[in-house]
C-alpha cells in the first residue's frame, strides 16, 4: 500500500495522540500541584483538627521549623507517589493481559478506593506524626474500613466548580 493508503490511520491516530498528551499534561500538573501544596495542606489539616476538637491552635514553632516540615512532607509524598505508581503499573499490566483483564474493572475500583483512602488519611495522620511509612501498616490493619472510605469517596460526583 502506498502512503496515501494509510491516510485513514493518520486521521485516527492524531486525535488519540492529542488525547494522550492532554491526559499526561493533566496528571503531571496534578501531581506537581499536590507536591507543592503538600506542606500547606498539612498545616491546614492541623488547624482544622485543632478547631474541630476544640483544642487551642498549636503555637507557631518559628521559621526554623519550616525546612524540617518541608523535608518530612516531601519525603512522605514521594514515598506515597512511588507506592501508587507501583500499584498503578501492576493494575495496568493486569488490564492488558487477555482473559485476566476480565477482573480489571474490579481491580481499578479497588485501586482507586485504596489510593483515595491513603490520600485522605495522610494529612490527619500527619498531625499525629504518622507519615506514609507509619500510615500504610495502620490502613492495612483496617483494610475494609479504609477501602469502604475510599470507595465512598470515589462515588462523590459533586461538581467541584459549583
């Protein structure tokens, strides 16, 4: 076949590549934004928990404590991202294997629920000096509760722009 015979393939692949690039940029931006916001989210979670429990707000430890907080938070975030990437690749490979991919929708649902549970439990646990390496065994001990929490979070279909 000549090059002109493959014109339909080019017509099909360009939208697919554009969509792929869109998703890569979208998720890369989301990951970068979460990494930048992580230290501030930790401080926000600390203040919210103190107010909800009726406890006085903790004293500001000074600007010398900020580098320590940043280092601890980034280490926890990178550990969490590495953990999520490993499981993502495993579920993606499972999705590509014929026959086994019949359980892929269940695997993706469990993956999403577990990752949401990890993400949403991270900041309150950080308030009690429990970071990702401490958080994971605790969530594994209460796996059903964590998965139920993550699954309910995945059902939230509210429009965030409203």
